[in-house]
C-alpha cells in the first residue's frame, strides 16, 4: 500500500447519503410486511403503497438500490482510506474486520435470542415474508455459519446479513481493485470490471442451475465488486468530476437527476411492471447509473451537499450501520408480539421510530467501541510494521 500520506477532504455529506439509504432499507422492510398482511388485502393502505412504489418517489421504499448504493459508497471510502494509508495489508484488514464484524455478531445473537423467545418458526410467523426470511429452526451449525460471515449461508437470523457477506469479502480483496485503478487507470479498471461482473453473474446462474449454491454465492461477489470499483474511481477522480459537473448547464444537470430517478426506482420493480421472468441480476446493471449519479451529485452539487449535511441527516448517517443491522430485531419484536393485539399498521407506527432509537443505543454500545478498537489495533499494527521496516537492512 502507498506510504504517501495525502490529505483528502472529509466527505461528510456521504455520511448523510448513507443514512438516507439505510432508512430506505428499513422502510422497505416495514412496507413489505404491510403489503404481505392478508388482513389488509385490497385496503387503501396497500393500494397506496403500491401506487407510491411505482411513482418517482418509489425509490424511498426500495431496499436493493440502497444496498447497491452502499457498495458504491464503500468503494469510495475504502479508496480514500488506502490513498492516505501508511499501513500494510494486515492493519487494513484488521480495521475493516473489526469495523464490520463485532456489531454484526451482536445483531445475530440478539436476533437469535428474540426469535427463540417468539417461537419462530415452530409457531406461526407474523407474515409469509418474515416466515421466509426466518424460515429455519435454530441450529448451532447455521448459527456458526452466520457468525463466520465470509462463508455462504442462508441469512435466516438477520435478513440483511447477505449484503455484509459481500461487503466483507470485497473489502478484503479491495486493495487489488485499488492497485488496478492506480496502476492501469480508471478506464482499464472499468473495462476489466464490467466483463468480470457479467461473467460472474453468468457463472453464478449456471452454478445455481447445477445445484452448486456455494460456488454461486462465492462467485457473485465478483459481480458486486463492480460497484466498489465505480466508487473507487469516483473517489480517486473526485476533483475532476466536480469540475465537470460545474461546467454542465442546468438542462444537463436536470437530465442527470431524471436519469437517476428512473434508473433507481424502476429496474428493481420491472417484474411488477409486466416482465415477471426478467432476471433480477440484470436490474443491478440497470441501477448502476443511478447510484453513480447520486454519488456524483453528493460530491458536486452544492444544493445536494447542503441537504446531506443537515444535522438531522448527519445524525442518521452516524447511526446508519447500526440502523441497518438492528432494525430486523425491532421488526421481529413488534410483528411477533405487538402486531397480534394492535395490527400491522400500529406495529409499524411503533416499530419505525423504535428502530431509530435502538440504532442510537446499539451505536453507542457496540458500533462506536468497535470503531475505536479497530482504529487502535490498526494503528498499532501499522506502527509495528513501520518499525520493522526501518530496522530491516536496506
């Protein structure tokens, strides 16, 4: 890794963007429970949610585009981390693992305890959707697979865990992506990343067809690496992108926003729009322009930057990882106990703000200490590497 310590701007507005994306995932999951409730079938609320989902504001209720945006943001952040790093791979990996893994483990353990207490899936799940994402009995081997995180598993104890599997895997080989970009340039890196993404998707589909789920899951991480690569390219060329954006006239800027809205909102709903057999993996590439443009706007548009730096949105960004990790716990709780007596809508009204409250608590209890620990361990390992390098003969 580079030993050059470059001063880079602190892109605080990206914290706000990450916070909004995390909130969209939470809203998506609560909306899924409402849409899945047979007691509300044909109701005005279900019709309204369906209409909203198909409107330009439907992106606020979508989880998959938000996850892809997370991957682009991670690539952006990791590229800046490596750009100014004075450490070796071991210290980088240690920081990344400690940043992701300990809070994740706590979310799994708390979810397992709650699911066991609620009696799922031995009893009736509150909805078929929740039943499908918590559809396995509690087994030690399945719990161990969840805790290891890197190896493929069915995410039954926290339905966002599948994304963290790819996040951690790609983070650990991200220095190779960074090296390709800095050594061969952004154009070459993208020329390689796109066919790798397409090829990985094809191999994954073939592996599923051949009943090789482990291979399918491992290979698909190479597909998601494309989004990390896009984020890294944007990070390493942020100043040039800002200059390019400032030279755009208002009409072209408006066109960018329109493309972002269309590309973000509608690809993941293409089956709802009359193409039920459309492969969902293809919607990832269709969503790529939107998540790229959103990040460009966040770093280049003064108006977007101001909004994303509002104090409330910044606070949401601070707790975004905890909100993403622990909101499943609240959904399990309110839908598993509160809903029976008060209904899904009341459970949602209670669960949404409670998810944010729990995120604040778990951020302070688990995530912030994990961040500090990762920083200390990474810095210690980096100093040790520096000392060893100085002591070694030239």
